[in-house]
C-alpha cells in the first residue's frame, strides 16, 4: 500500500517541499528528507525525548507525529537556536555548566528547555526539575542540565 | 521501529470524519487524535491500522467551554489545556493536579483528554475523573449521536462502549457545587510512569458532616470505579481520621487488584488503601 503526500514543512523559517508516505514520522522527515540531522532519534516510541522539537511554540516528541500532519505548522529544531555564530544563551549555558557528555540527548534537551522557558519564564525550581524529567540522559548529566537551564532562565529573564 | 503503512484521511468536519470512519472502520480504520498512545503502539507494530482518520484539523473539536453550569471538552482539547485551572475553585484545581501526572510535558502538549477516555488505559487519570465525577460522553456516527455515562463508558482494559464507527466528540461535566472539596493522589515509581494506583475523592460539608461523598480508585483494577462501600463510610460522618480510615479499609476490602511482574495484588491493595486516605485528607485540608 502506498499513500504518498506532497507537502511543505517549515523548519526554522525555511520551507522544505517533500513527498512522504503517511507513515513517515516528523522526526524521520526532518532528518532524512529535510537534511536537518541535529534532531536525534533514540527510542522511536515517545519515551526518551531525543527527538523533541518545537511545534507552533511547544515542545513535542517528533517521533509521535506524522510529517503529513505538520504542513503549515512552525517547526523549530536545534539548528534554529543560534543566530549566525552566536549561540543561544541556553547553548552557552550547557557548555559552561558541563550539561552534556556524549551529546546524544542534547538537542532534545535544548528544545525541551527552550520550549519550557518560552512558555514558563518564571518557572520554580521544583517545577523545572519535574518538566526536565521528560527526557532521558544516559550519561547521568541531570544535575548539570538542571543547573544550566536554571542559569539560562535567570539570564533570559534579566535580559527581558 | 517504524509504523506500518496506512492510508491517511484528514477530514475538516465532524460529518466528514464520521462518514470516513464508517467507511474504513471495518477495514482496520482508527481515529488519530493526539497519537501519544496510538503511535507508540504502531511503532511496536502492536497496532497496524490500515486507515487513520486524523481529527486534528476539525476546528470545532478544539473547543473547551464553560457555560450553563457545564464544562465541555472537545475531542482535540490537549492535556496541556489543564496546566492552569480552566475555572476557579476546587474543580479546576483538581483537574490541573491530575493533568500534571499525565506522561510528561511534551506528551501533554499533544495528547488529548477525550483520547485518554477512548484509549481506556486502566491507569488513565481522565478515565478516573470521568467515572468518579459522572462525565457524560458524546459519541457521533453516521447513525446519529448518543450520550454515554462515564461509569458505563469504560468496559475493561482498553475497551470502551464506543462502536467501531463512533467518534467520541465531546466530554461534559456538570460543574460540582462551588463548596465541593477535592483530593487526588497518585503513586508511580518514576515521574511520568503509569500509575500503580490513584485515588480521587470529593465531598461537601453540611452541618459539620460529609455529604455527597465520592471516592474513585484508578490504576488498581482493570478499570477505574467508585467504591460505594467506602463512600457509605463517609456520608454523614465528620471529616477526620476515623471516617477516612474506615473508608480506606473499605477500599482495601472491595478491590480486586491487577497483578504484574513487579506488583502483587496485595501491594496494590495496600497502596490503594493508603492513597484513598491521603486523597480524603487532601480534600479535607
């Protein structure tokens, strides 16, 4: 059975015209058909959070959404965080606080955290820890991830 | 793994959706709402629907409204809609508390209230709310519409009263009296895991005693249910340890809990007893 769909995905403001099978997940389309390989795929069933992207401003698991559902929606991936050579404050904070080791989970954590901070800029520590439990890091870097996001939250708030 | 191939349909009206569903349901056609349970099941190839009818494009199904004493939740209202109370008072607050236990933040941005009911996982927070607080559930098909009471809707593990050609379009709750008190407690081993048990309690106070007591237990049996014997221990009694412990003991006596590799029936029974008491204490405080 083939069920092909022509559609345009808008990723970080750029349009990508692609043809997909209905069963193609957004995560696979972003990586394989739009060439944006910053979004990582871990478990492919919504548990690990590696594939987290922003969809119309909120973090979602891109392995649990089909690409065919995403035409006309604003998709943001890790490639869209930096402005030219200037890293996003959250990316700088991850480096400063050693919030990554192998780096596989990092794009997912960055997009999760950006989504949280854009929607909940004044989030309390306990709530932030709870929301960051959404994603898995197998280098056990959680403490430093929390530190990095907290510091970036404070910096972003002061910058407003 | 990747989901198996399927035919994708994206109707823009309820009328078109139920017409398409009627056509494809006998041929393994399913509704796709938030997809946060269905798509993982497809990735494991435990579900291989031949057709998916995506209802996310149907604008009217995104409706969340409070009018004429009723909270109406359309089929595409996401869990995240409850991150902040949808109305003032205890009812809005308890829905927010329950929402916080559903999966994780990104899951809640996409998964839907009504989809949880249609999925009917025994550990679903919204199924417990629908059963305990008497939701009425509207199903639509080409044959017409009907309303199903929350307690009749869930028939077992992942089994509902919906016929294969019926779309759950809306869930409604009559707003509880403003002085109704609520408590909800859930236990899982890790943040975001499925509940091993949970308890939802509500009551009003009249002349210093509890009236209209409700106590629902979820996650312990194959479906959530109110424990009438426990409610009988509450009504007419002052809120406090003696009544709460008697109600919790009735929960333990009445439950026939599920067992799994890591959790014995006895463990779940004692857990439910403890959570029932804590939910009542939370409602009283």
